[in-house]
């Protein structure tokens, strides 16, 4: 399948048992991952809209995922004549995009992790500085001090 600049997929996916195909396929949406793509496919095929998922992975490290990268975006295509019906079906099922820029004012906004646990972050920072200083001391002198009887030779 090759994508053209108009959003129509040419050639059409292979014909199924019922004859399928016959015409271009148009991009409907891009699912966040394979699970969401399969959910959308199931919902649309339950309403009679055929769906084609584009499983190609153009990333240079796609060969590292032997069974495919399940966490990559998956484009979802439907027949060109059924794009509007597919969008309406998804809207009726409650899968509209959340593009409401004004969040609910009653919902409390959680502070950042750094602001919620300052003691934890301070202890992590202190331990990191101590470990870095220890490594620097060992690199400068070439040995660990025997004051703690840890790494004495």
C-alpha cells in the first residue's frame, strides 16, 4: 500500500471473501498504538464499515521488534465512500477527540511530582552528589580510602 498526498491509499488492500475493495481508501485517524487501532477496527467492523490498518513501521530500528512495535502510531483507513459514516459511528460510540482547551474548573489540578515529594527528591539529589564525589575521589587518588574499611587492599 502506498500513500499519496491526498490521503487516499492506493492500491486498495487485498480483496476479502466477500469481494471487498473496489475503490480508494481514505485515512480516518491515527491510533496511538496497536491496541487502540484494534479497538477502533472492532467497533467499525461491528457497524459494517471495513477497515484497513497500516502496519508498516518506517522507523530505522523496526527490525529490533520481531513481532512488530506495538507502541507505535497506527494509521486507520476506511473506504473512501464510508469515511463520513465511520466518523459518525465513532462519534456515536463516544470516541470523539478531547480538544476542550478549558478543563473542568471543579477538577483539582495535581502538582508536579517534584512539588509533591520534596524530601524524596532532596534525598535522591544528596545521594547522587555523594556517589559522584566518591567516584571522583577514587579516580583522583587511584584507590579508595581505608577509613571506612570498605575497599582496603
